[in-house]
C-alpha cells in the first residue's frame, strides 16, 4: 500500500483523503463551417480544478500522521478559514510514496481555496469531514512593449511587467486581463 501526504500551504493533513479528483479542462471552441462540418479550435488549457474530502480528527488515531504533534480539527478549520479570507494563493502538494520508500510522483501546484464544506455526522463521532475545492492560480502581470524603428521597420520589444496586485472586484480584473 502506498503513502499519500496532502499539504495545504505547508500544513500536512492528518488523514489522507481516500479519493482525489483533478480536472484539467480545455477552453476549446467548436464552430460549424459551411460545407466543411464541425471544427474544434484548440486553445490553451483552462485552470486545473482539484476536489477531495478529508477527515479532521478530534482525537489521536493510530492511522493518522501528525507532523509536529496532534492538533484538533479546530486547528485545520482555522487554517482553511485563513486561506479563504486571505485571498492569497498557496501551494498544494500531494506526495505519493511506496511502502519501500520509492517515490511515485507528486503534484505541486499553486492554488486558491475556492470553497470548503464542513460536515459533522454522528457516524464520524466528534470528527469533522471537510470537502475542499481548489483551483489553479497562475501568476500574471502587465507587459509593456517598446516600439523602435530599425532599417525603416517597426520593431516591438516586450519589457518586464509589474507584478499583479489583488483586484478589489474579480469581474473588473477579468475584463482587464488579456488572454496570454
């Protein structure tokens, strides 16, 4: 049996989720051409979406992994709330290792916490079940182009851009961005 370790912003989840769903969508467009039928215009991949459910124990279990010692569910719930309200991207890492120590592969992706749902159910005792949905975050910024003339022809040069800042309204930001 292999060992899966899930990290949210450097915090190891004590119980690895039993299932991980990673969706990698495209932004392709389909068009119908006169006399040529349907075509698919291929574009860049969309943002990756990640979903999983995890158990946050209220008591120490022998099957759980506690980096730095046992912490109750409230610690992890506070971390989730911090990630949500900070509006900052963070690293999501899944490390997969065989029992003999051989590394299989890992996911290491910058993400945002889109939403999470906490469920308390009598069948889980006092433990909390949390469904988490993450979305890939791509760094972005502005670009400046310099126009010069060489041998009677216009030459464009891309210059370093400014780093992005948090926009107050996502819709305004979306309208302002150019697809890269």
